C-alpha cells in the first residue's frame, strides 16, 4: 500500500513498482482512505508519507499496527524536520525504513523486498 497525498508522487511510485510485477499494489491519498482499504484487505508493507492531511503518517502507522492491518511500514517523506516530533523507533521503524524524497526507487524496492521476505 502506497499512501501519499501528492498524486504525482503516489502514481509515480506505484508505476515504478508495478514494472517489477512482484507485488499486489494499492494506493491511497490519505491515512483514512488507506485504513478503509486495509480493513477489507490487510497489507504486508505500507509506504507512508509522514505529512498527510488530517491523520498524519505516524498516527496511521500506529493505527494500522494496532488494528493488525499492515505488518510493516516504510516512511517516504519530503519532511526534513520530522525527527523533531516523531520517534521512528517508537513506531517500530529503523533508519533503513526511512527514505527522503526524492529518493532512488530501487532503494525503496530493495527495502520492500527485504521486509516482505522477513515476513
């Protein structure tokens, strides 16, 4: 599941990942929309923007984890100061789960592959 409120970023990442035909991809423009979709079908990995309208990415990650809707999350953010108000360790994330926009699509692909393999 790709969650980003910027349509061009969301569609670009989905398009890139679809080329590899390894994943069942879905996307959402907000945390709320993503949670609705995930209640119907949970995801192995969610790639989440931190700055989303209404519920932010950190709140989404917590909610999805608490409800058992997304096994692991990866941050994909343009925010350079998010660490001032978000503790990634508290979200169950490590440095390897954080990608600054713009980033190398292959790097995100490789991280998703590793996360999916770990189960």
